[in-house]
């Protein structure tokens, strides 16, 4: 569970209820993430807390798809959370060395931000909302603004509406699936490699 109460000019903020959110987010994912190699998606959170279940929900939705350009870590069945985050990141570093990481996590912030999906460059800090010291994750990240931060965070997370979290998770997963199609299409449009063979001189 990360915390975000300030945004930069480059942050993409999209209301989950906007019918154009899926296409807008998928376009930004496609235009930003390298399509010539797989991207590791780390979905952070736990199914033991409604407000912190966004990441595992997205991971489970994606794991049901046969994604060709993404690796997914973190589902409802096998969540990535505070207790195993460091080990998971170590495994990812060994198995997917040099690959781009997209982190997904629920986030607390201002009341006016609730229900927004934020895509931004750089890492997020899982556990920041609960004052936990955990490693930063991601070259890029997607945050789902699920509730207000700043006071009684544990109680706030337990009283977050499941509808809000489910709606954002569905939109994020759908956008990634659309981005997958665009990434595959871009790969197919790449010009074929040309190989120059040196001919032996004839004597």
C-alpha cells in the first residue's frame, strides 16, 4: 500500500469510471514500455485487506490470460506482500535480469483522487502508507487510489469499498490486455533482420 498526495506534470491520472480510461492507459503503456522484450509486472498487496487487494486482483485477472509479452507476479492465490517482497524481487532479478518492471499497487491519497488510476515513470514505495520500510519497486508503476490517507490507515483499508477496488482492478487488467495486443502488433511490424553473407572470390 503506497501513498501519493502530490502529482507531477508527467503523471497520467485517469478516473476509473471514464469510458476512455482503458484505451488511454493502454496507449500510454504501449508507447512507454519497450515492446521488443518482455515486461515484468509485479502486483503488490494482500487479499486479507479490501483496500490493499488491488494488486492481487489485477494479477489474478491477468494470470487467466495467455500473455506473451508480460510476466506476472502477485495473485490472490500467491500474493506479493510485505513478508515476501524482498525475496520476490531477488528472484525476479535472477530470472529476468535487465527487464523492465511495472509495479501495481493500491494507494492512499487525497479525497479528490479516490477512484483514479495513476500511471507514472519511476518506482513506487509499497508499505509507505502504513509506515513500513520496504524496497522501492518498478521502473514504471500504476497506482489505484482506493481511499484517503493521513489518519487511521489500517482502519481505512479495512473499510474501503470492494466495488471501488474491483472496478479499478478490472480497468487496469483490461488496459494491460489491450496493450498486449498493441505490443504484439508492433513486434510483427518490425522489419526483418537482413544478413549479409560474404561471397568467396572466384578464381
